[in-house]
C-alpha cells in the first residue's frame, strides 16, 4: 500500500491534501447551511416587535416611570428617546433597542417599542447592581470571539491516528463544537436574567397583568433567538469538525477477519 505506516500495531493510510481540500469545502458548506437557519429563530420575535408599535401607548408611561422605580436614574442611567434622533437607524425605526454600559444609556424609540425597554433596564441592572449578571455580561464578547476561533479550529486537519496520545490542542479540536456552544451560553443566561428583571420591574411600575403576559411572550421569543444562535453555532462548528475528521483522519487498514471462515 502506498504511503501507509504502522502505529501501535495497526496499519494506517494518511489523508492526502486532496482529501483536506474536499473536507474543507464540504465542512464550510455544512456550517454555513446551519448558520443560514438563524434568521428563522429571530422571525417570531421580529414579527411581534413590529406589532407592538400599534399598542406602544399601553407601555410607554410605565416604561418611562420605571427608570425612577428601579432607582437606576440615581445611578446615572438615562433613556435616550430615539424617535427624536435625526439619523435613521434600527433604533430610530423601532426595530431594536439596547443598553450601552459605557455611556449608561438605553437607546430606544419610546414611541414604538417601550415594551422592550424594561428588558434593556434589566441589562442596566445586571451591569450596575447585579453581580452574577455583570460577570456574565463580561463574558459576552470573549465568548463570541472564542466561539469564532472554534469555527476556524474545526477546519484544521486531523493528521494523527485516533488512538495516538493527545495534546491539549487535540482535545480542543475534538470538542470544538461543544466549546463553541458553551461560549455562547453566558449571553443566553444574561439575556434571560435581563428579561426576568425587566418583567419584575414592569410589575413594580404598575403595568397591568394582561400586558405583563404579552411582554413575557415577546421576551420568550427574544430568548429563543439567543438559544437558536448558541445552538446553531455549536452545531455548525461540531458538524464542520466531524466532516474534517472523516476526511483527514488517517484510515486504519483492517486486518483480514478470519473468524468468519469458521462459522
Ligand atoms: Zn438583551
């Protein structure tokens, strides 16, 4: 057999650079196909958020009042009403709202999606008064960056036989899908905690229970987007890694099996 070698009593054929190229192309295609499903997870949330524009008046006063109720105003948090902004972006259009921890401001169109504002104040609480929430929010960007690295590492070839001694990096390569998923979890938890605090704050601000119920629906859909993102990331990286393993791991040459002749 061409180029074969023995390791640990077994004969192996190493993969060729052609195999690596094929594996790379298929792995890349598979992971982008999986990541391509992401917008689906966000659809229910976007749909409801757009609907909320028409019943914003039910939430606006309670939301503006909730800044005082939460005590965040005394900590320097401000709400920036994006409906007054002269530049058109997702915040001004009421498609998005966000808390910016450095400036301690919530950018939100209070004429359209006040319902989302309680969640953003939940982020502010995580950032300013929450210990665990703050810890999680600090992990947010490093987590995303490491998950991104895992996507690259998944595409490396696996030149060692499966039973060869493993280095730390081999473990990372073998588990990159799981690591990528785990790196996305702090964001999912922090989002969940922000929503939980937001709902509590809305109640404290006097929002009617029927409106709270509607709010929970929206927040649930928002969390689904984050869960979808974490899951798709883990699966995309894991699939790429599995495909690269199939294409680039040296193949063990099976010994002829004589036992069959006796039965
Ligand atoms: Zn959020």
